[in-house]
C-alpha cells in the first residue's frame, strides 16, 4: 500500500511537470508566431513607403517628369520619408520597452505638467483640425520615466485629435481613482466599434487601415501605450461609442 501511494504521488508530480512543460512549449510557440507575424508586418510597413520613394525618385532621375510636376513628386518622396522616420522611431520605442532596455531611473513626476507639455506640443495639430483641447484636474504625481509617460500621453492625445470630428473637443483630466493618480483622455471623435476595442492595442492594428494611413498613423501608438503602461504597472481602461467618442484612462 505505501508503495502504491508513493507511486501515485510521484505520478501526480510527473503529470504536473509534464503539464508545466506543455504550457512552456505553448508559450514559446505563441511567442515565436508573434515574432514571425511582427517581422512580416514590419517588412510590409517598411517596404510600402520605400517602394513609393524609389518609384518617384526613379521617374525624376530618368527625366520623364515634366518640370512643373517635380515639386509634387518631391513632396510625395518627402511625405513617405517622414512616414518611415515615424515608423522606425515607433519600432525602436517598442523594442526598447519590450526588452526593458530603459536605463533611465524612475522618479516622481507631475502628471499634470506632462499633460500640459503634450497639449502645448500638439497645439498646431489641434488648430489645423479645428479641435479644442482642454486640460482639467490637479497636480498629481506618479513614479515613472518622464520620456515614456510623455509618449503614452502624447499618443493618447494625438489619437484623440486625429480621430476627432471637425470642431470636436478633447479633454485631458488628471484625477484620482481609488486613491491612485489617473489620467483620462476623452474625445468627441469617430469612436471605435465594440468588436475592435481589445484589438486596438495590438501592433499594427487599425480599425480602418486606409483612413488611418491617410491621417498618418503607424498602428503602433497604442501598443506603445500598452507596453509603457505595463512598464509602470499602470492599468488601462477604454470606453468608446462609435460616432460618439472615446475615453482612455491610465491608472497609476
Ligand atoms: P495609429 O498610428 O494608426 O493611430 P494606434 O495604435 O495609435 O495606431 O491606434 C490603433 C487604431 O485604433 C487606430 O488606427 C484607430 O483606428 C483606432 N483609434 C485609436 N485611438 C482612437 C480614438 N481616440 N478614436 C477613434 N479611434 C481610435
């Protein structure tokens, strides 16, 4: 009897270990699939603007273009190059967050001042799109890396302006939630369909690919928000109503 008990006990342990191994293998496979998909996406996203740049440059080089069309073609080359610069910048930010390669030390930061700074930077974009941006709330603090917190809030405000409607508004609120400092960025924009709410934080996911591209998105902004928030152990909440607006809260 004791021997049977012992064998049964060992069996349980073995079974448990085999299950753990399976979980490990599943996770590694998922990670490998994810990396493969990410690499494929990056290649595609880089290739598209590069192909355009190369095409326009070749036409100009071959002298096929009429003199008066050159500024327009040069403009397209410039726009595509700018797109590449933003894209490469976002990819680097993401990989740094991924590898936790951030050497900077966390410090006590005034969230209200960071938000005010972002709003000042985005003023020309808001002006151009006739969107009114307001800040409210109070000076609350969080332990963090200033550059990353700035990027998180920048990406949220940038989206709130980009995906807004003519004459719409954006409200940035620095407030307390269950005794924790929180920032909410709320807009009166086009909203996100309910079925896409979870997916918007995925790399390269865009609700409307052509629309997002037209207004200059890389599809990486909210991934940076997600990873940046995780780096600060902050929680993200998203509420959105199609055609009505979106509200994203980061609770530190
Ligand atoms: P992008 O660079 O395309 O803006 P993001 O990762 O920042 O990429 O956002 C992913 C997608 O989520 C966007 O393409 C857009 O479709 C949607 N989205 C993000 N923020 C908002 C918002 N405030 N209102 C409506 N849609 C949004």
